[in-house]
């Protein structure tokens, strides 16, 4: 059968020389490469003592943001859960009562908001899908743990703490 390009490649096998047959030059060349790498600078970062610099687009642990009045921004619309390709986000919506006006922005809020960090691939699609800018991947590294249930992060780990302006003014006055 003829090839489509009508090009033929002629292979010529010439006999090996004496040095090629004893393989010593090839072994010496391989050892020289190994020795060169042995004396190069080590790129390893010794973590507890040194902290490596992160890029601007580093995606860390998720955090649910608050607005200027300290209320949660999340309105439980579910767009973050729909956009998550790993299906790591689950939420249960609830209606806000009159006593919770100072806690939530809208009438609907996420009563339960959980992210399974074992499933999360840190793609950032939940961050892009959120219309209220309530979720960001701006936290620290997700820490290691022993139990699977400890990798399901609820609102207790995700919601950022309230910012108290009175504490800031007290530290500047002292």
C-alpha cells in the first residue's frame, strides 16, 4: 500500500562504533548531567520558616462577605451552586424575620451554606457567578485534617467576622 504523501523515508542502519557498543560514553554523559543537577541551587521552600510569595490570582479558602452594615451579602439565589462543576456547594434558603433585619440584606438568605472542600476544585466559577459579590476565594490554604466531615465547611468557617469600627477607634486613641 502506498502512503498518501508519496514520500518515502529510507532508513539506513549503520553499524555501531566501538565506543557506542561499550556504552561508557553514554553512561558518563548521564552521570555528568546528574552531577550538574546535584550542585544546583535547591528550589525547595522550607515552609514554616519561609513563606513563598503568592501570585495575585491565588485562590484560597472561600469566604462569604458582609456589606458595610455588617449584614451577610448572600441571598441564597443558588447561582454559585449551579455554576460549580464539582457540585461542592449546597445551601438551604430561608425567609428573614423582623428580628433578623440587622443580620441579612434581603428577605431571603442562606440558612445553611456548606462547601465540601474535598470536592472543590478551586476553579473560581462560584465567585464569578455570584451577582451580589458574596463569595470570594481569598482566604488562606485549606488545612489538612483527618476526618472527612471536617472538610465540609459551613457558615461558621466561611462567613467573615463582623468589622467593629469602635475597636479600631479605641486602638488609635491609645
